[in-house]
C-alpha cells in the first residue's frame, strides 16, 4: 500500500538537524531510505529494477560475446593447429588456452565499459523515477509532462554526467600527487579523494532533480557545495552502498531515489529551488 503523499511530505518537511555532524549523518542515511520508500511505493519498483536488469544483461551478453569472438580474433593471426603428434597437440592446447585468455580480456574490458556507462544507460529510467519521487514528496509539478522536455532533460543529464566524470578524474589525478609526500601524503590522499568522490556522487545522484530546475553544470556544483554536510554525508552513504562489486549496478537506481528524497527534504527547508 502506497504511503499517502501527505504523510511523506510531512516527514520530509521536518526541520533539518542543526550542526555539521548531525547533518552529515542525516545525509548518510538517505541512500538507504530508498528501500523503505520503494517498498511503500511498489508501483515505482519496476523503474528501479529495469535499468539494473538492462545493465546486467549488457554485462553478461558482452562477456559471452567476448568468448564467442575470441577464436576468430586469434584465428586471424594464428590458425588453430591440427592436434597431430605431441608438438602439434601441445600447440593446439596452447591455442585453446590463448583463446580463453583473450575471452577473459575481452570480457573484462567490456565489464569496465559497462561500469563506466551504467549511469548513462540508466538515465532515462532514473530521470523519470526521480520525477515520480518528487511528485510524491513535493506535490505535482506545475509544468505538464512533455516528451520533448523529458528527452531534453535526459540529454542534459547525460552531458552533465560526462562532465562530472571528467572533473572527478581530473581532481583525482591531481590528488595522486599527494602520494609523493612520504608517509602522511598517502593518508591525506585517501581522505581527500574519498571526500571528492562523495561530492561528485552526491551531485550525480541528485542530477535529475537539478536538471528539471534548468540548472547548469556549475550551478549544480554550487548547490551541492552550499549544502556540504548533507551532500557529503549522502555521497559517503552512496559509496558504502556501492562497495560490493556487481551489486552496485543493481543499487544505482536506489541511490538516485535517495538523492531525490534528500533533494525534497532540502526543498522543504528552503535550501534548494522547489
């Protein structure tokens, strides 16, 4: 049974806690609040499941195709030896081993690509999903649904996500220089890179909400920065959620739901555009 919007909005409208540490902890809980929200809103659950299924199918399909194409790729430069005699038999076994290794390499490269593009593949689903979360948390939008507007928002979300990845990679690359400082440098790097990752994850998980307010890329960074204890806490919670490889592909839409709930909480507090 769905939670009435009035109940959800009343809970989100409660004042935010005072103090940076309390806000940090509050933000940390929001990725996990998505599970309870979707349990009470089962009609939205397919929107969270579909991108996970799609990414899983892409991952498995790519690995299978890697092993399917591996013999042809190796055969283009080294024909499979005929298993006649000890020497040729050994070469035939070696050929099969190399094919398996090529299959593993192709499958691994494909998995890396799927992980890199998982958020982009899920964008159409997560944008619509977070919009539905907003309707339940903040009330119906005054702007009617238009397919053209939705597709434009998806395009902007994808573009800003790519810019987000580039910015995160650039900052992470600069932070690597801290490791040149003996001893303390590695500790500072681990701390600073963790905070940077949390910041960009928070921005990414709330991207749909900010895009629907027609915010530019820099405006999104400033919005996240102005609410830093909440957003860093949320980013750290998302990092914990994503720690388990493979499972993070499934949990990605849930983190977006948590981001929409946190955005709604901040909107009720007057911290972000409603």
